[in-house]
C-alpha cells in the first residue's frame, strides 16, 4: 500500500501540484475553520457530536459516489471520447484533459476517504458534548477539531470541483461534436452543389 501511495503521489499528484496547492479550496476551507470554530454567530448548541455525525454521514455517502464516478470514467466513455479528451490539453496544463479528469475524480475519492477517517477519529477522541465554538487558541486541544472542520469543507468543495470538471469536459465534447456536424453539413452542401453543376 505504501508503494502504491508513493507511486500515486509521484505520478499523479506531482504533475498536478499547482491544482492542489494554489486551488481556492485551501483558503476557503481554512476560512470555514475560522468561521465554524471562532465566529461568534455559531450557535452554542452546535456540538462536536453533531459535527462528527454530519462529517461521517456526508463523507461515507460522497466517498461511494466518488468511487462510482471514477469507475464510470474509466469504463463508460466511448473510445472516440477518450481519444478526444486525451488529445485536448488546455494552455498551461501539465496533462491532457482525460488524465486531468481521472486525477480530479481519484483525488475527490481520496479527500472523502480522509474525511471519513478524521470524522471517525474525532468521534472517538473529541468530547462529544462540547460545543464546536471556541473562545481562544489552544493547539493541543483543538488541532483535531480544526483538521476535521477543514477536511469537511475541503471534501465538499472538492466534490463540487469534480462536478464542474465534468461540465467543462462536457463542453469540450459538445464543441467537438458540433464542429463535426457543421463539417458534415458543409460537405453535404458542397456535394450537392457539385452534383447540380455536374
């Protein structure tokens, strides 16, 4: 497993490191931690138990969806679609569109799995009845709470990112099919003109 994880980091994460490091999901997730734990408007009755329950419920469901979507992305597309996406590379992108799509789906599944793991640990290690809201910084006491909140926000945003990636690639496929239809119509019109003059 360790070898497979290292291979994934080297072959998939390293080429897409800009997506992981500079994506807006990281600062947005950090803002979610601050808003959830330190914003005065958070209800005092919002307990750690409710947070871990929500994280477990969402994470387990979204993990299943992410694995299913990744499997479908590998098995469902027609060869023509795979060739089209493999031949398409946006400016500045390190890999083609199909490989990027597979990476986004696999990373989405991993982020959901990490959320489930942290939620399970948090359910065992954190005081369930305490409020999520904190009045001061205490790294030793609250580090796991920060990680769990960050992972929940990141997992939600990453799942949304996967949906947007599908929409973007759908536009690529639709544009290619539209160009093909237009080309066929133009060739048909040209053939008709030649027959008419012939």
